[in-house]
């Protein structure tokens, strides 16, 4: 894989962007796989409550919602909401945009 020579943040950003493209194309399975890989990479470098993980949980929640896997989607949205609330505060617009 050509990502091996990139910094972890660059690799995660590229995979995240590819996941967004796949989601926009309607390829939700591939988007989900990309976002899960981003989550794996990012969680190895940040604490479990870091805002970057909150953003990834949000992306995974969106893909799962698109796949109509609503129970699992809700779990990811709730994780994203918890992290965003801690990071931004309960009244910030980013918290209201979790779903």
C-alpha cells in the first residue's frame, strides 16, 4: 500500500476523503471500510475522547444510517455527540450537527 510512507495523519486524511467520495457515490460498504480504517489509525495516536475520533464516529454513523443500520448508527452518533459536547460545550453548533 502506498500509504506506508506517509505520516499517520496524512494517511488518515486521504482515507477519510476517499470514504467521503465512496459515500457520495453510494458505495456505503466501501465507505464504511475506509472510515473504520481511519478510526483504527487515528485511535492509535489520540486519546479515546479526542475530537478527531468524534468526527470519525460521526462519519461512520452517517454511513450506517445510509445503510439503514439505525441501531448501530445511533451508537456511533452518541459517541460522536459525547466527544463533541465535551470538546465544544453543549450549546455549540457542532454538537447540534451530530445527526
